[in-house]
């Protein structure tokens, strides 16, 4: 495959296909680009293929069709080089019971040419991780932080986080995210974060990508998507059961003469078009949030 | 290198408790073996032969299984496989660690092995180079294939089961295919495996069954810890097969190993006895026939049935070279000195040119087809080996040309024994219960008829009465000297030696004296022994003038060593001395 220029995109995926068996496709032509310096949240239902996509990015899966480039390299063919360049925090990392945080660093250090023990100590101190603590004795949050330290100590250019903080309580989550954001911003690293929590996404990501039915159904910067997406409250002149909104709007809810429409694009022109529709008595935009966007991208009507 | 060291350190930290515990267990077993040595429960040699090798292999198998399954089940393997290194390097590190651990395990136990060997003191002879490896591997592989087939049948994976069954059928032929290569490489082909070795093994049927079951269970556990898709059951089948082969195969292999070498009699073994000592004609070599009894494990007898003998006898031939006082053992699994005593005709194992005739068999107890070999005592090379399966009589003739001039044909219906003079084609039938002896002189037979000792000449049919007898002789009571000049008859407890031509009496031995051997020394007639009650035997040499000379030994047996020396021996010792009793030396003595 042709190496892409990593200065443009940290990750570039084109028409990626993968299936467990021939009748069970998981990825059906995923296209995704992750610009350098961006933090992208990968969203999707359970079983949508987020972890599979992560595995493809870390060289864990051969894919029959499509191309994947991570920092300009093919992760399947150049798995070792890719893994050396990225930091990866899996959803649940397990270490031997006897292993201390420092011993984990000792295990990892020979595998990463850029590993700096001083950096590991600095990060540990900053995140409040005790290097002499036994990993198995740490709390869930402590383990996540320890793994984060291990993933960042070799100064990776790209961080892959696969639902890493799903089991944390509120305070621990806040502490981890604050630290993570700070670290990402400091060094201008890129990150791909697979998560179910929109709150986490809103807190740290500047872009989202929604994986639905094997494809990326929505991708872009969050603010831009918010601007483009609109919910409109419409009141009709009379009972007009056969009235349908103009495309690309869809009916989210209908109660008599009152409807709620939503659209992911061309919101202003749609509002203008509805304002001139003789069947429409009144139209006004309603509050827009990320959940609506994602729900729409997942093909479901957002909760009112 | 640092990566490998890092992974190896991780493995060591993971497995060190198991490794140290296994080592401690083996040490305890060894101490136990030392402590109860002599109580016949388990001797150090059995420990060295069986317990240590099996322990090592079980240790290796458990360590390898534990190393993989522990990481797989705790998901630590996921972390390892995400390291920026080829996946094979992770598995290779595990394999290397297991290998190093097993080597260290063996090295740590070797001094113990050595100490136990000293305690048992099995030294003396170098081991034989035998075709052990092909037999061992084919046997183990056959077990593996059987386990594989069984597992596949249980998994209803028919194609794999068929492959396993075919392998079981084919693998026993492997040693046969490899035999020519082994023989070409100079290995000893005269060792075979037979069921006696299982019956005599330290493993009872119950123990073997338990071990096999343990292997199968272990393999099943291993099989079901395999998480990957395995639709045809190949991987699970292989896992079960490997475990069964390791545990059950190795237990059986210990029996096989005993079959191949452990039945060898160590030098000085107090449980082995000297059966026969035969000096070479020039007096340089002593051929010693050793005998050792092995008791069959009664559990096997209960399982197999009453037809299984209680005991098996193992024979070996050792050579003592008087030039350098060295002992050596003839090759082969089972060997005995070929001495013939038939129809009054006796012949020792040495021929006139100083070559030794032995009976040899490829199994340790001589219960498979054996043969006769002619051995050069200096090089211990086999000079002549007639085809296995021909009669001892013909083999004797073939290897040393001893001049046995007749063959016998027995007709049990008519109770007749027909002597056939091979060169002349003359046949002569006599009743088969008749006391008779064939002379080394062709055509001459001595027999008793109508209370008379008669010399019969088959060439002419003439007969001469040598002596009138007071009563009928029993069979085998007539003996002829190797040169055919004398005949001895035993009657009424008295042995009389007669001239073979005219029958005049040359000498009469004291009452109840036993003529043991004719003498090869000029002027000397024979050696005979009289009983000293419970104090052994009194030995005498009888010369041609009928004079007896007392010999200076009271041991069980006595042989001439030239004109001036004597060999006395019994079950556990061999002594050499001059005829006057001076220069007495002990050539061999069993260690208590």
C-alpha cells in the first residue's frame, strides 16, 4: 500500500472490510481519517466493531479488503514499527499478580526504543501512581492510570484508547480525564478514543466518528456537526396527516399538529423552506446536543 | 537480547514457585529412595532409571502447560501479544524458558543421580549401544497416535480419527524400517522388546492404568483450555495425544529402558550367581556364565493369568583376561556358554583354536528365537553366527566343528532312537531308554545290554563286551572322555573308569565321589569331588596310574587352569591358586 503522509493524518482507513465468517461481516467499508493533533472519539453500539477496528489499527487483524495506515505505516505488515510508535490502552489490561508498576515498566522498556524511565517517573508522579505498588493491588482507577503512564512513557505520537475508563467512578474518571487531556494538549498528540460515554467524549474529544452497521455513518468535528445538525419544532396549520417534511429532514415525533423534525445538514435552508410552506403555521429550532447527533447517526430517533 | 531477558524474567517470576516445589518434591523422593534402599520397595537404581526421567518429563509438560494456560486464562497473554515484538518471540521465550528450566532441573538433580548411583554401585561395564531410540520413539509415537485417535473419536472427528488409527497401525513398523540403518551404524541389533519386560517392570498394571488415566485427564484439561475454534477437534486431539504419550508412554518407556539395558548384571551384583567358569585352552581367558533371577510382578500375573511364569532367568557371559586382570562382558542381551553333554559326549565352550561358543538371544530372558555365536575372546567380535533357528546341535557343528559325527532321530511311537552316522549314512536303532554313550571316535557307541557294558562299532556291526555289570545302569551313567580313550560308568554310588578299548579298570573313585570333568592335562585323567558334609567339597585330581591328589579348594566347583593351577568357584566368588595352594588370589567376589 502507499504510505500516507503522517503530517496530514495520523490514521487513515479506506474501505476497510473484515468479517468473522463470510456471513457475519463486521466492517463493511470503513472510511476514516484522523488528523494529526486531533482527539477523535469512536462511537457505536455494542458489537458495532469498535474493538475490531482498534485491533486492525494495532496490527492484530489481517483485513481482506481495504487499506489502513497508522502514522504512515501498514499495521499488519509493519506491526512492530507501528506498535513502537503508538500508545495503546486496552479496555482491561491484566498483569501477573506479582508485578509491580515499576516491574511493568522494566518489562516494557526494552521493547520501546523511545522509552524513558525518567518520563515514566514524571508521569507517575503527576498522575499519582506509586511505582512500587503491586499492580494487582491497585484500584480500578489506579490500574487505568498505571496503564496510561505505561502507554505514554515512550512518548508515542498516537494514543489508542479502547473504552479505557468504562469502569471508573465519577471522581476517578474526572481525575484520569483531566490528566489525559492535559498530557494530550501539552505534546500535541493524536488520540483515538473508543467509548460509550458521551460525557467523556464531550469532555476530551474534538472530533467524533460513529460506526454503524460496519461503516462510519458520521464523522467530523463536534462543534461543526452541532452547527450542522438541527431539531425543529413545527406546528401545522391544520390536521394534515399526509404532510411530510422536505428532505433531508426526518420526523422524530408527531403529536397532532405538532411535530419535531431533525436533520444533520442544511438546517438553515430547511428552516427557511418550512417557513414558506403554507401548511406550516410555525417553525423554530430546539436545543441541539451530541446525543441527538449520535442517535441520528445510529439510525435511531433521539429521545425527546 | 534485553527483550528476551525481560520475557524470561517474567516467566521465571511466574513459575518459580512451581519450579522450586517440583525440585523439592524430587529431592524428597530421592531422600526417600535412599532411606528405604534395601527394603525392596524402591532401590536407587530404580529411582535413577525411572523416577527421575519421568519426573523430568512430567515437570516439562506441566511447566509448558502452566506457562501458556496461566497467561491465556488471566489475559496476561493479551498484554504480551500487544508488545512491539513478533508474536513468535513471545512464544519462543516461553519455549526457551521451559527448555532452560528443564535443563536446570536435570542439572540440579544430576549430582543426586550420581550419589544414588554410587549408593547402588552399578559400575563395572560400559553400556551397550543398542537400537533403543527407534523403538522408544515408535512406541511413544504409537501411544500418541492412539490417544489422538481416541480423542478424535470422542470428538466425532472421523477423518482425524482415521488418520490417528492408521498411524497406530503404521508406527510399529518404524523400528523394522530403521533397523538396517542402526546395524549399519554399528549398533547392536540383538535386543528386542517382549512382554516379559512389562511384567517385570516396577509398574504394576494398576499404576500404569492410573498414569494413563492421569495423562488422559491432563490432556483433556489442556484440550478444553484451548479457546480457539477447533471444528474438527484436531487441536484437542493433539493435546490429549501429547499428554497421554508423555505420561503413559514414559512410564512404559521405563519398562522398555529396563528391557534394553537394566536387566544387565552389574559387576559384583550380589543377586547374580556364577553358574560356570571355563578357562580357555591357553589359560589366558576365563569365560564366566552369570545368572540372575527376576521375579514377575504378581499383579501382572493376576492380570495375565497363571500361564505367566513367576520367574525369569537372565544369563550373561563375562570374560576375564588374566594378562591384564580385566573383566569385560560379551555383547548381546542374553548369552550363555555353549557346553554340550549328550549321550555321554561332553564338550566345553572353547574350541581348540581358543574361540568361544555361546548361545545368544535378542531378548533378556532367552525366550525369543536365539542362536549360536563363535566369539574371538581378544576382540570379542562375533566370528561366526549361524542363522537363528537351526538346532543347537547343528549350530554347534557349524561354529566349531566339534566332530559330532552323528545325528539322532527319535521315534516316540516305537520308543526307538536312531543314530545316523552322517558321513557314512549308516543308521542304527536302539531303544530310547537304553543307557548309552557315543564316543568321539566316529561309529563307536558304548551301551549296556543284558547287564553288560558293550562297545558297538557301527562300521562293522561288531560288538565287544567290556565289563559285566551287577545291575542295570541308568541313563546318562556312561560317559566317554573327550579323547575317546576312557569310559566311566556310575553304578551303586561308585564311579569306575575303564579303558575304552579292552575294558580293563583304570581307576575306581571312592564311594559317592562325583566325577566332574575329564582332564586336559597330559597324564591326568579327571577331577572328582567328595563331600565334606556341610563344609563344602574335597577336590581331587586323578592321574592315569590311578593315583589321587587332593586339591586345595573346598568351593562348589573346580576347573583346571593348565597343569599347575586351579580355578575354584562358587556362586559369588572365583579363586585361582597353584595346586599346592600357594599364590591364592580372588579373581571375583560379589559385593555384599
